[in-house]
């Protein structure tokens, strides 16, 4: 007994190349892009604020006599 299978369609089904590209694929891409952008923004903010300290800076001078 011989099975009537088309190997091309099996491969296409396995690789999902015979299915139309749908809405879900774009949503996944949008989510990935949004996460990358958010991570980049967070990295820049952390990098820019890490070098700054909130301690006051004092300027000293030599003591002088005056009015």
C-alpha cells in the first residue's frame, strides 16, 4: 500500500511557508521593537545619571581681612 502524500506540501507545512502572514506576526515584532527601545532608553538614562552625585560642591579660598 502506497500513501498519497506530497512531500512538497509536508515541507511547506513544516516550515510554515504555505500559511499567510497574519496580524500576530506584526504584533510580536512590534512588541520586540518596543522592548528594545525601552531598554535602550533605560540604559541611556542610567548611564547619564550614574556619574552625577547630589552632594554639594564647596569652593574654598584663602582667608583675607577686609571690610
